[in-house]
């Protein structure tokens, strides 16, 4: 009797790497407004109630008369609510009303004046359906006041929609760079800028996202020049991505370089991201979701005394 060989089981599709964009956005918006940091208070994942209703970022002016001379903050008032969508996602009409509802809840729960709030929606493309709804159904006016920055008027709240793919790279390097379609020049400019920052700058989640989402461009930037390599290596080593790239990355490609980095210390970068998020008041569950660290590790970080 002839034995039949069972068909081979098809290989499982590769798991899509999960990239934590929201902590990177929280760091990017702080870097964009860094010169006004003394006058602003930032909060990530602002919890509205005991239920999981959270605003992506809330920026509060410490003094009402502070004037922020940046296009992305031209509408800012005392309390500013920001909703962020990662590359590939978009702000839908439903999202708009959900976040608008959050603003109303914020007013009710904090007993503040709604005239002191603003709403900002950030995504990496122009939300044409939403703009069509706002101008058609709501009869609002939407004006692209600066490239990629759409100001919505007609409501009691000042509202803006930011298309990060169109905004000025010169004025808004950090938000512009929060993308998965960067080229080598853009990556090099970002890493050179980061290398020149104070070592205490809270930019770990941001750089981790850029590295993971733009592997090819990062490799090309790495190969540009000795100066770029030195700057890039110093920065990558800070978040645990190994300098082994110089010896192995060229021969074996970005994949092995990144894998080596994970083995030798990317966990340190994730732990730093977790510490930063916990310090800003994020819940243990949220930190576990964005970093992938086990709950025991996060709870230890949460209970550890904060470094001065």
C-alpha cells in the first residue's frame, strides 16, 4: 500500500511589527513647542472618567497670556485637546464627534469654560471626507491657512486639522518626521538634530518609532558619510539599537542589524519609554499596550523611586 504524504502546512504569514506611534507623537508635540515648555503643561492619555475614555494629549497653558508663535498652535487657548492618528489611519466624521464629545466632558468634569478650549486633529493626510462634512453638513468654513494646517471656523471651539504630510519641515521637523515614508535625507536631518540635543531630552519613543518605521531610509542614512554614521550610532546606542550595524549591517542588511539591536538592549529603550509614560500619569495597562513589556516589569518600574 502506497503511503500518501500529507501536504505541507503553508507557512504562517509574517507578523506585522507593532509600532507605538502615540508615545512618539506625545514626544514630537513637546519638541515642536519646546521653546514654550516653561509656559505649558503636557499630559498624555488624559483620563476623563474611571472608564477608559482618554484624550491623546492635553496641553494646558500655565499662564493665559502666553503667545505661541507657531502655526500649529495658532488656535491654542488655555486648554488644548489633541487627537492623533498614526500613518495609515485617518480622522473620520465619527472620530471628530467622539473627540468633540471628549471636549464637552472635559468642560463638565473640570468645571471650566468651553471658550477656553481648542481642538486639534493630526493625521498624515488630508481628511477630505471630514472637511466635506464640516463645510457641507455643518456649514463651517475650512481654510488652509498654512500648508497642511486647516483652520475650522463656525463653532464655539476653535478647531484645526493638521495634515502632517504637508506641513513645513523647517518649522515642524518633529511632526513632519513622524512618518513611515521618510527618505534618507529626512532621517539624517532628524538624527543629527537629536544628536545635538541635551542628553536628558525625552525623545526615546520618537526615535524608536522612526527607526522601526523607516528601516530602509535609516540604513541609507547610515551609509551616507562618516559624520552621519558617528552621529547616528551615538543616537541609536542611546535607545539600545546596537552599534554592531557598522560591522554587520552593511553585509547582512537592516533586518539583522535591528534584530541584533533588540537582542542587545532595545528592552532598555522600551523601559525608558515606560518610565516616561508612567511619569506622565499613564496607566500601567496603557504602558503595557504600547511597549509590549510584561506587566511585572512595568509594575516594578511604576513602584521604583523616580530619578532626580
